[in-house]
C-alpha cells in the first residue's frame, strides 16, 4: 500500500508526487474508434454550477472521464465523497494522491441536495480510498445513502466503493444502508496488481463482492475492469469466472486511457469487435448484464443499465420458475 504523507496544501504540491520520479511513458495517439463529445453544452454548464454550488467533488472531473460531456449534458454526475485526495497510488488513476483532510460532516446533506436539484432518478456515489480512517469511510457512505433516501426517496442509489482492506465490520455498515447497486471494481487481472494496483489484493476484492450477496442477496453487485494494460484474453476470462463464483450480476469492460506520461502506458488499444467478443463470453458465464465497449466506464449510462438489470433479474427468475 502506498500512503503519501504530505504537509503541504493541496494547491502547493504535485497532483501525483509519488509518480514524479518515474520515467515518462509515451502517450499513444487514440484510434479512430475512441472519439467523445467535448463538454460545453447548456446542460453541462448547469450540472457544473450545481456541483460547484455545493462544494462537491465528482469522479467525472477528478479521474478525467472521457464521457463527462455526454453525461453532464443529461445532468448525470457521479459524486466522489470524502474529498479529492486518495491514500492509494494506483498506476492508472488520475485522482490526486496524498494525505486527505478530515471528513466534511455536511457532505451527505450536500450530496442529497444536489441529487434533488438535478432531479436524478438514479445516482452513483463513489469515493477515494481512505486508508487513514478506522472504518475506511464506511459510515460516511451509509450517512450519504440515508441522506439521499430522506430527500429523494424515489431515487435509486448505486455505490462504487473502495475495498475496505483490513477494515473489519466496514462492509457490513455500508450494506446495512441498503444501496440498490454495490459496485467494486477489480480494475485489472490479478497478474497486473503489483504494478497497476499495488495497494489492493485481488482475492480480497472478489471476496468483498461475494460477501455483499451473503449479507443481502437483493442488492445487485457489479464490477469492472480496464483492458489495454498488458492482460491476456485467458486472464480476462478467468476473472469473469472468479466474479461469477462470487455471484456478481453486472460486468463492465472499458479501454484504459493513459492520463499523463507518468502513468502506466497503454499496452494496446482493443478494437470494438474484441469488446463484442468479450461481451458474448461474459453473457455465456451467466452475468445478468454486460457492458463492454472502448468507452464503457463504471457509471456511464448507470440509470439505464439499472433498469435493464432489474428486467434481466425478473426474466431469469421467471425462466427458473417455468423450468
């Protein structure tokens, strides 16, 4: 685990101090099939104004999501709670790293107010890793879920959590708040963890997702990976089997895009037909829903996907009843 201790203010230090001395990795030109709409519409500006008014952080901005123009135009934003500074230092991630500040007790209510103002039918809440907190931020997640439920009871809630590594009892706190979807991303195949996700443990993450289902089988579980980090197809297929063994419902697969020269290089841009092949394979494994495209991201089209997820569960239950 990489924890950076830095006493300087956030605006006085590099965004990724732990990467400063790494050799530069060339950034490859993106292929023709990776094209996104530039942000700047009236809807995008309105969403941005609401986010800034409440002093909130979004993963859309912090992680440099390529879909921000499309999503914010539709008033879809993924809120990132517990600050903008992560205690991990993953080689792929563009979120700031260092020693975070204390939690903002007003944040759950501020997120709930923004959800109400945006009129969201489905909201995604994620966070930085907070290894500095005794519970990894589990209670803050629970408070945010409860605040949204109180303010917007018809809104469905999807959370994208850290792994709560070595935080006994933390997962139980979050599950007890009953989100509709519990997402935790594996990010990559286990053979890449040492170089791509060194602060995490692959089988702990798989077990975390399995434990959610044991605690509350009604919660949908979801996980995602990036391709283009040097993985082999057979490793991705094995990862699918691991997730299905944990009874995970929904798999997302997207292309890794390198944020800066100091981040992990893109080993390969996977063409769309190979994404389609992975989707077909994943469905054959028994996932209720699969999204596999170059621009797929965990929260992209999350509301529409939630509706599809519910319909797929109903169809499967009906099929089982008639079998």
